[in-house]
C-alpha cells in the first residue's frame, strides 16, 4: 500500500470533520452527517490516482445518495493510464461522522473515519447494515476472549492476561435497553461499566490505548462499525470478535445479498479486515477526546487532530494540523 495514501486520506477525514463541526451542538444530526458526507465524497473525488469502491458506506437501508455501498469514488475512474502507472485500486469503509448524535448535542468523541484496503493486498468484509454482537480488547488481552463464553468468564480471562483484578476492569457499552442484563452481570462480577450514547468505533479503539482506561468493548452495535473497528485494531494489535444479529427476514436477505450464508459465524479481526489495511480518522468533537481531540477553533481557522495507522508495519502517526481560513468556509448540507 502506497504510504502516501494515508496522507491523502487524512485530508479527506479532516474535511469531513471540519464540515461536521459546523453543526456541532445544533441538535440536527442529519445535517451534521450530510455535511460530512458531502465533504468526504468531494475530497475523495479530488484524488486523481484513486479508483475506490465503497464496501462499507452510508445508509444501506436508507438508500443514501452518496458514499453508498458499491459507489465508485476517486478521480481515477474513466481514465486510461499508461502501463505501470501507480493507480490505486482500493476498497473503502467510510463513516464520515461516526457518532452523529454526539456531534449534534455537543458531546465528545465523534470522529470522521476511513479504512482502506488496496486490492491484492487486503480486503474489508462487506458487512450488511445489521446489528453485530461484539467483544473487543487491546493487545494485552488478545487471544483470551471468547464471544460465546459468558461475560463473567471473559472478565476473568482479560484480568488474568492484564495482571489485574476483575475489579480493576472497565467495560464500555452502548447505553441501550438491550444491554441492561449485561450491565448488571458486569457490575455483579465486580467490574465497572462505562456507558456511551454513540460511537462504538472510538470505544473499541480505546481498549487498545492504556491511557483511555477502557479494557473491553461489549454488546451489540452496527456491523459496519465492527469492520471499521477491526481495521483499527489490526493496526493496534488488538482483537475483536463479532456475530451478526438479524431481527427480520429483510435483514437476512441483505446478508444473503452480501454473500453471507452462515448466520451463526463468529467473525474474527482478520476476517473483518484482512491483509494490509489502513485506518485514518480525525476527531470532530471533544477537547480533549478519549481517542482523538475534536476540532478546535482558532483565531484564523481551526486545528484538527488525526491518526494514520497501518496494519503491515504497525506504524501509528498522530497529526495535528493548523487550518488557516482566508475566509469562513461554507459547508452546504
């Protein structure tokens, strides 16, 4: 994978983050998301040597007009390049605003995300837009978790692997009624529960960052977000396991259309994001944020905080960028 692709994609996530930030705290998650989508798509199409296919995108169920699964983006389509020209044929998983509610109500940890796999070097699962039961941990606990085992067993295994007590562990969960039983069981076992309203990609990544004080992500969330989290954890040395959850025949049909036949399969990190993958994200809200700091307005523009991660090398680059606005940018939603 061309290492310059990371720098090109970080400009894409920065543009999406800056556009979403214009809607931070305005109470309109739809407008915030649409602004991020438009900017991300526009910046992707500005990349002249890129031929990308979206495999994880916006609103499969809502028939989203942009960055939908299967859409071709990048400036390289429709051109005939000379032999040997380094055109990048890439699979993309995108979430222009992961945590739309977080942004709309001014809460921390909304991020703009892109994961990429160059064809022939890696691949990303074309997960349908359904729920996925997930468990994710950082490098210290890789190899000891089992999504089929009771949460109490996983707590004991993770504590043993990290050399701490169960009482020292923190489990991150989406604050949903469907998780109430898990919350009670985790607390009864002695561990702490940290509830989030949105954004389980950043939460999964937090398990691989010691300073984030998170040990396990547990519970059900979107399957597409599971693929994005897997791409990041591949780079960080962590682990995620997931099982698709279907609520009706329509969701089973969408899974069938995606090539999924085994509805009980446990997807591993490598099956969700295999080979050489790249993960790029820029913070939108929260200063400081758990994973990335959000957009910070300055006198003459804004500052963004981003990360570029590569699974092949394990390289992690943190980037702070000063954006100078000659005139106030206009992000049309």
